[in-house]
């Protein structure tokens, strides 16, 4: 069947997503691949050993030199601000508009409709990994700047000028915390986050809300201080080897820019901890352990609506637990080192070091879904309205769950999961140790101050490996 003009937004704008890996979140994991107990135990032991070596043996200059390496990729300044092209953002908007249409008029099946597959799979899971492994791609393709620029030009305003209202510094980041909290609740607690019709309304409403905020407060100010996803993706991209935010694109070692990141205010610290805690709760809420803790039988699970209150409390408790543990580790470390530094300044610098472990768990947690459910995304994008189209030649793709099964595939997946989490731990401890040295100016005091945080990082790493070793349901 020849696709009509209605399909053109999908065909043109979806090109932005083709180079990326297809990951999945639109449905619960197709099947469970439990990390063997041996990997979990060895991973924990390795984490402890590496933390001790980095803190007690490796001299700080040995970390300073490689993490300070930076190579300019171009002698020309990157186009940003006034000269940044708006067409990638406009294409993203067209794609989003087409996906919302598909959510309203396409298949009711979340594994056949491209809206939930794109939002939860390609965007939330996939783009997060792209941000951490490549750089801040989101800065160039977010779907608001293009429309904002067109509206401002029609109104005779400079798109880069501040808006008529000012966002008070006292609520900067706090609005992002509230919005991200609502997003996390919808994703993890709401009964039907994958329902195409419901998701279409939520996505359209949020896009319109953000566009209004960029007009009222100015595009750059709102996206940098109020819009949670632009803030989150920018934070995660500091782990990547490519710096796409500066005046000149540059390359550095993974995690190097975390050590040089600016101090976050307390609102920024809490926002980052909230974002990291939701990933962990996403894994915990599916385990038999969580069901048993709440007196539920996972084999007789009645659906998300039966655990709305439990999971609402759980997501808040996970955020509180991670926040309390992090702030306590920083406070105890500074006390052990007899430091007189500002507690909020130290916490605002050290919080960046948790990102590598979080992204590593993000990768490990969704790896099996990437392999299995990601194939559904390729098929759905070829026939977004279920009209028999085949825009990219993948509409008839047969999903092969066997790609993630069998001895060889299982062995590769287990090793990738364990290696990612342990590797993230190494980067996290190295970054934290270097930041502490720069704050205290003394290697011994820096090492002492990092002992509680190193314990927390080991615990976070072991927790992630433990989650992967647990049977899951729902």
C-alpha cells in the first residue's frame, strides 16, 4: 500500500532516530535473565578492592593527568546560541506531532504503536545512553527551540532574548524536581503509562506547557533551569567523551568533565539524586523481593492499579534513602577529615561522581529489553498508523527473542552487565577522589574524606548487581 502524504512527517523526522540503538521500555521485560550469583559476589569484591586501591595507593597526579587531557576536535567555534540551526528541532517537533497522532489514531497495542515505543524505548532509555556515551545530542534535537524561534520571529522578538518573566533563582531546579517527580510517578506508578491514547495526551500537554514556559521565561533560561529533561540529559552528557556544549567541540576521557563540573546548588543536588533513584526503583519494584516485602504474590499479580499506593511510597522512599545516604556520607567524610569547607559546596561537587554508576546500571537493567523489545520499535515506526505501510522496510520484522537466549548470548550479556557496573564504579571513585583532592588540597585529607562515599558507592554497585540477580515479575 502506498503511504499518503500523512506519512511524510514520520519518514522525514524519524531519520533523526535511525543512527541510534533501539532500546526498550514500552513493555515489561520479555523474559528474565538473572545475573548468576557468582557475578554478583565477585563484582562486589572487585568493587571493594578497586575502591581501596584508588584511595590508598594511586597518587592523585596519576588521576589528574589523564582526566585533565582534552583535545579540540575543531578550530572553529561550535554553532550555538544565535547561530544554532533550528531545523533539527523542527524535525523533532514534526516527529513528535506524528507520534502523538499515531498514539491517538494508531494501534491500541503498546508493542505495535510507535508512540510508547519511541518515548520509553528510543527516547528515555536510548537517548539517555547516547547522552552518556556520546555527548549532549539532546541540545541539538529537543523539540521546542525551533517552534520557539519561529514564534518569536513572527512576534518581532529575538529568540535569544530573555522572556517577559524571570524565573527566581530560589525556585530554579525546584520546578525541575516537581516536574521530574511527576514524570517518574507516571512512568513507574501510573496504571497505564504505555497506553497510546493516554500517553499521547500527556506528551502533547507537556510539549505545549514547555513551549509556553520558554516564551514566558526565555528559551535558554527555562531549558537550563526549569525543564527537567534538558537538565538531566545535560548532566548525564558530562560523562561522555565528547563535549558538544562548549564553544569548540572537544574530546576527553569518559568522566573527565564530571571532575570539572560546576558546583550544584542544593536544588540541583536533589534533582540529580531524584533522577538517579528512580532508575534503581524501576529495578526494585519488579523483583520478587519487593512483592514479598509488601505481602504480594508476584505469580498472582493483579496489575499496577493494585500497587499504586505501595509504589508511590516506594519511589519516595528510594529517593529519601539515596539522598540521606549521600548527604550522610559527605558529612561524615568531611568530619573525619576535619574539614571547614562548606557542606553544600562539597555536596554540590561530589554528587556528580554518582552518575557513572547510575548510567552503568541503566545500561545493564535495560540490556535484555534492548535486544528483545527494541525490535518492536523498528517494526512500529515503519507502520505508525497500522495502515499497512512499510516506510523503512521493517514493518514485517519478526521479533527474535532468541537473540538474548542460549549459552553464548547469556554469557555475553552477563559479562556486559557486570563489566558496565564495575567500570562505572571505577570512574565514579576516581572522579570523587580527584574532586576531593581539589577541594582539600591534600591527598591524605582527600582520601580520608572519601572513605564514607566510597562505602556508599560500593553499596550502590552491589545493590545494582543484586537487583540483576533477583527474579522479577510484573
